[in-house]
């Protein structure tokens, strides 16, 4: 197998300015709906890219949990690498890779913590096993074996065997407020369609086509 020889043609669709919604959030919701209806695995999965104090970028996949005209929301352990880096540098990029639809969306923005009431509301809506896992895992911290993690999970499960699982103080969420959003549709001969929404000073959005 030669990696350089792996390629395919993109012929599913075309993207024109007159097909775009003037509101990037409505355009995103339409594409997300297409991804859900196409039964893509993990249609809300997005790559979150952050940068540490030395300038080293890092990426990881998380699940989008809300989107509105305010921005994109995800939740995490506040002691995790991504949360620590966002506290130092709130600039962030999100990437939605909907490969089977030959589409991508890239979000450029800044992250801010969501209110405690919103964190509590979402945490209490999670399956109990997910709530327990949030308590058991010191995300991004070294651990000797998986057995240690599972033992901690069993201890937490026993502790909260009866009644509700409280929201950990070290667990929260981030709202990514975008200033640019790119929509990418694969095209024949690598002549892809790319459109960038840019937020203006009056909070309106301008759209420009980019070369592939």
C-alpha cells in the first residue's frame, strides 16, 4: 500500500452562495441535520484545538452539546488539558469532519465558561454511568493502569448508589463564540467549494468564497 496513492473523487454536491443561509448558525444547523439524518456515526463529534503557554497546539474529539446564535457548547473536566489551556488562552478552533457527506465545518472563536446553572442542568440530564465517570476520572492526569481507574469508578458507584449524583466542582462547560465559520463542500478535481462567514463590527456576517 502506498499512502500517496490513496485518494477519491468528491462528486456528491456543490455549494454556491445562493444556497447558503445568511445566518451561519442556521446554515450549521441545516448541515448538522443532514449529518444526523444520514446516520453518520457521532454526527456531533468535533475536534477542539487549543494552544498551551509555549505555543504548542493540541487537539481532541469532544461532543457538541448545544448550538445557538450565542455559539457552540461542550462540557469537560475543568482540570483537563483543554480546560487549562483555554483558561490561559481562550482562542479556540472547532472542526466538524462529516467525511461521508464530503463536508467540513471549521469554527474560529473564543471560549468562555458557561453559567453554573447551565452546567448543573446538563450534568443532571446525563446517564448515571456518565455522571459517575466524571467523578472517577482525573482527566489528562497520568494513571498507572486501567484497573486503578475501574477501581475508582466502582468506589464512586458505591458511594452514590442511592440518590442523585451531585455535580463535581471540577466539572464545567465552555461556550465557543465564533468570529469566523467556514463551510467546505468537496468538489471534483479537488476544486472544492469553500465559504467563510466573518463577523463584522455590527455583529452581522459577511460571506466570501475562498479558493480551494
